[in-house]
């Protein structure tokens, strides 16, 4: 569904001003949105899942390990598809607290695409370079939105998500480097054009929730603090928006209608989108793709 049609529906959770800000800037930060009773459940589910990573010595389909990960000191970049690892995550992702919020920016019929839990363990966890999301999973329109929930909150030192305001209205950049490797990051020549005055960093207390449009340029800095920065990231779209490539991250819930009804017709926005590699050949998480590209270019 495209913005004109979405805006014909009255918002359920957001004020008109908040919703207008999302469509104007390409993101919205709602401070302390998720209540403590949910946060407690999410923390307990997260602790159980992270505990399972203690027996893992190399990144796999579920856990993306940070440098220094060990059984005694689990250090994770990411839990992939957390909703398939613990039922509390899926319950949360289907709860009206989240699906009504999403409906305000994608329309009343809401479809789940995929999710991640980016843990960013602390003590120097890597940055996530500037990028846009939609080139990794192109859809027939640009309704897809990532919801970001800071389970424990996020300070400036913890590598908050940062956005380039208004960039969702600009071009989609190439996420391939000069050597043709897909890196999930803008080329240095494009990233250099971003000025500090356009950048907004999303910090906030526990439960602070971000809505991020799939075209918006965003990234995050290193986590230099000694506390992890768990950020739960489910992705949704309008029910009539369809991903037209195999997805890098798969889940039995992909395509589930979590609010409203399924679509009979697809919505099309003909602005072109660069295609990702054929993920059927395997998917590697962005941090390692970005690191490999840096090494290859330094060796040139
Ligand atoms: O976790 C982060 O800091 C960045 C996440 C992100 O940008 C993404 O998953 O697309």
C-alpha cells in the first residue's frame, strides 16, 4: 500500500504529527513505548536463547558471533529469527501493541516478513555501516518497515541506530562494492556525501521503539560501553506488498498476516531497486560481508 492510501486511515496509536514525521523523515522514535511487563518477558526469553549460544563455537544460521565469544562469555552480534527460537518473541510480534503501531504506517492489513535480535554485546562491538534495507529484500512497493525495540534502552556509547533524515525520498544506493561484492553498505564515495546535520541518533530508555522505512539510509557506531545493546528488529509490510526475491533470512512465519486480511492484488511502486545476490547459494551476515570487502579493497 502506498502512502496516499495509508494516510486515508486514521492512526490508532500515533498522533497525526508523529505519523506525518515518519512519512516526512523516513523514521520515527517513540520513547519508552513498550511497557516494563513486556520488557521483562522479552529479557527472560533473550537470556534463554543467548544461553544456548554457549555451546556454539562458530556463527551459524541462528547465532552470529562476535569476536571473543566463548561458553563463559557469550558475545553475539545477532540472534537470527528470534521468533523461531522462543515463543515469547512471536507472541510479542503479533501483539496489537506492535501490529497496531505498524498499521499506522503500512495500513490496516499487516504482513510479517522476518526478524532479528541484534545484541551488540559491548566492549567494542563492530559498527554497522550506512545502508538501506530494501536492496536485501526488494518488495513490490516501499511499505516495508522495521520496528526496532531497545529492550534495555540505548545510550550514545552503545552504538545507537542513526538515520539520514529524509533519505527515503532520495535515491537507492548500490550496496555492492567496486569489486562487485554485496556488502550491505554504501560505497565510501556515497557515504562521504552524508553530512552530520542530516543525521539523527536514536537513544532512549528501555522500550524505546523505532519505526524505520525500508528506503531510509541508516547505520550504527561501535558499542564502546561495557553493556550490551539488545535491539529487537521485526520487519513488516502492507499485506499487498510482496517480496520478489528469495529472502536472505527465512522463517515459517514469513508472509503471515498478523493484522487484518490477506491481499487479492499486489501494490506496485515502479521506482527501481537494485537486486541482491541469489541468496539460495547461502547468506552471510552483514558484519562479515563488510569486513571482507574492507580487506579485499585494502589488498588492491
Ligand atoms: O543493530 C544495528 O546497530 C544495526 C542494524 C541494522 O541497521 C539492520 O539490521 O539493518
